[in-house]
C-alpha cells in the first residue's frame, strides 16, 4: 500500500491468526519499520526529504483505517473534505467524518478525528471519492464553484474513477449533480 498507509490488524486478518498478526506488527514496530498511531492502529511512515524525518500520520488514512477496523461507513464532513481535496490549505484541529457508527473522537498526533453518527442514507456512497466531492461541493456552494475549482477537482479525480463516481452519485440532484457531470465528462461528448 506504500508509505503513509494507516492500518490495523483487521487489514491482515486473511493472512493468519490474530496472535500471529499481532506478533508480526509488534516486531515491525520494534524494528522501526511501522509506527503505532494509537492503540491497534499503525502506519508505514512517510519521510520528509526536506526535514529528513518522519512526517505525522495521514489523518484521512487514519480515519479510513478506523472505519475498516470497526466496520463503519464514513464520509468526510465539509471542511475536512475541502482539506483532503486540496481546496483548503488550513489545517483543522479536528477532522470531522459522518459515520453510521457511534459518535467518538480519537487523538491522532496533534489532531483529533471525530466521527459523528448520522443516518445510513446520508453515508450511502460506495466510493470515498464520491463522498469527498459531494461534501466539498455542498460546503463551497454553487456560487463559489468556478472553472478553476472544477479543473482542480478534475485533476484530483483519476480518469479511471470518473465514470464510477458519476454512477455512484446518480442520486445526487440539482447544481451538485451538474458540476459532477462537468468534472467527470469534461472533454467527452455527453
């Protein structure tokens, strides 16, 4: 999965017994190959070439790892989605995700990841990319989404994901749907 990936033992459950996986993770942590982010959560740290040291854990990756660990579906809320998509350079003190799990907070480094319980239909996208785009567009509002922002989002969204995201967001209506169509179908007829 590469540097920056955050994971728990559940991500390796298909490889062996829980005790064998826990032992392997413990050994890798002692060697310094992986790092403990919080109890039961680890990352394969990224290193800054400029600073020559390990960077903090990727907060979005940590939220996804927690969701996998507990079997939750999550979707980033407003400002968190803007930050993940690179539309906001502000680093929030708290990253907020809507979840079909219980409301909880977790300290990750100097940040906080908060999961707010919501009804299932509001966390219904199959793809995280869909959830990010819809949430960010709603926070920005129709008046603030211009050609520059559409181009940034188009560049962020891999071409191979454009058709699946468009299908995944088929229930979205109004101006958000129109912008998603422009982002996903740019350069195509139709």
